[in-house]
C-alpha cells in the first residue's frame, strides 16, 4: 500500500471549509489549531487547510488537458471507479457545488483513459477527482 500524501492549502473561512470538506465531501476532521488551521482525512490523505486572507488566494491560470481548460494549481485524489461515480452523483445532487468541469471521461480509448471532474471549495481552491478503469493506467504514457 502506498503511503498517504500531505498537502497544505490556503482557505479564507474555517467554518465554511469544515462544512464543505466534512459535510459535502465526507472527510473526517483531524487536528485543529482554532482560528489558524484544520486537518482533514481526504480519502486517506492528510489535507491541512490554513487560514489566509482572500488576497493571498489566487486561482486563474489554466492549462489545457484533452481539450478542456483546467485550473492551475489544483489538487485532488484518484479513486476507484465505483467510488468516483458515487461521489460524482452525490455532488451533482448537492446544491451549491461550483463545477469547473462536470464529470466526464477523457482520453477515451487511449492509454490513461480516465473519469475526471473539477469543483471549487468555498475558498476557491480547485479540486480534481479522477478514476481509471485500471490502476495500471494511472501513469500510462
């Protein structure tokens, strides 16, 4: 089993962030320094949300992947296909999700074919969730 990764990312509202990551995405909360930062378990990975002023959080640069504009920077996780499909359906039914790219299959029929979607958290951070039919395709060239 691979070890989980750790990512620290900026947020502008702790309570909205907790409501989104726990209530919407289903993360468990880890440690918290009240008024400063909070950790989440995002599908087994340690995510640390650090409070910053809105002026310190900036997303707007995009790249292009398989014809779609994608935000840079972004972060997320690779899920098993059944979990990805379930999460996509749950988020489609949830009011208030800000979609940057709705669920789709990219690179169809090619190495690395994958399901993907992008959403924003309440602080404007871009998250990507993806899945592959086979784990061997994750690093396909």
